[in-house]
C-alpha cells in the first residue's frame, strides 16, 4: 500500500479504511455531479450504482414529496435496481445492496 494514505489518515486522525472509503466515494462523483445539501453518506450509498447516468439521475430524483434523498431513500433506490446481467446475482446483488463501497472496517465489496 502506498504510504501516503496511512500518513494522511494519521495526520487527520482517521483510520486508513475511512480514508479509502472517502476516496472511493469521491472518485464515483465528479465535482459537478456532487449535490450540495445531500449527505456524503447518500453519495456513498448511490456510488455503488455502476452506470454513471443511472447514478447521477438517482441523486436528482428524491422520493415524491421530498426535496432531497435521505440515506434510507438511497438504500431503497439501490435495492430496487436489477442485478447486472451475466454476473452471479447472489454475489453481485448482495454486495451492492448491503455494502456500498469499501466497508468502514476495510473489507471491500469488490
């Protein structure tokens, strides 16, 4: 592992896995696609949507009667998506639905 991540984590007082998770989430959302007023956790949950257009649309479509997407809403969106074709659905769908990005404990969904 590159020494810069552990050094950064130590400097800012976070675990390496937390820094990795934040980096992964940020990599899935270009600066112009990030939404003010929407939590980083919502961005993290929706980041596991593979298709860029689908992911970007999901954050702009809050549930009816709401002005923004909550973490629970994002998890429901993620769970309602079909599993990718040609892949083992018992592994891929479980991974996408129950782990959005790298786990805080350092285990990766990939």
